[in-house]
C-alpha cells in the first residue's frame, strides 16, 4: 500500500506529493503499478476521481478533452508515447446492474491490455481482473486529497 497527497498549487494546478512530501508526476503511479492496466477509483461524490483521471490522461499525452463519462458510461482517449494507444475511462455510477456493463462490452475494454480508469467500480466488481489496482481518494479537512493505492 502506498499513499500520495493531491493538493492545489499556487496557480490552482494539481500537485501530487509522495510519502516523502516530494512532488511527483501522476505517471509515477502507473510506473509503480506496472504491469497493471486496470485502475478502480473509489471515493465519495466530489472526492476528485474525475479530476485525477484527467490529470493522468493529460500526462499520458492525450489531446482529447477528458471529462466524466457519466452518460456515455465509457470515454475513449487516444494517448501518445510511451503510452501509445487508447485509454478507457468508465463512470459506472448510472449502471443499474452488471448486465448493463456486459451489454456494452465492458469485458472487452477491461481485458484489452489498454489502461482502464474506472469510477464507481463497485457496480462492475465481478467483471474486474484479479490484478486491478484500487485507488481510494479521501478528501482531507484542509482541502487536500489523500490517495491510497492497493495493488
């Protein structure tokens, strides 16, 4: 288990700090979790799941607009080197049951070998690969976010 702190910098940019309070790239999380590709984000409404996924995708080199796929269920982003390919961003909040996920082909995305970032993963828990990395985002009283990573 590893922890990070996500905070807003002086110019409202997001800063990610490791356990030694050193600024690191969001990509460090992906590097430290190699070879895992499926990441399940847990946190209350407004905890910052979409905001952090946006930061990850931007640092991965996407030129696409990254936003919550609340109504689409899954957004696909093209990313550049060294992550060349597609990233799948799920928001499972509106799913009524696991059958809906199976109907839109969630398993094809999850087992594609591409990065998958999933908000509200409990809705599709039985479909997730055994090696899914869980990231819990916990708001702190001072406005920071604590990220707890279990892989």
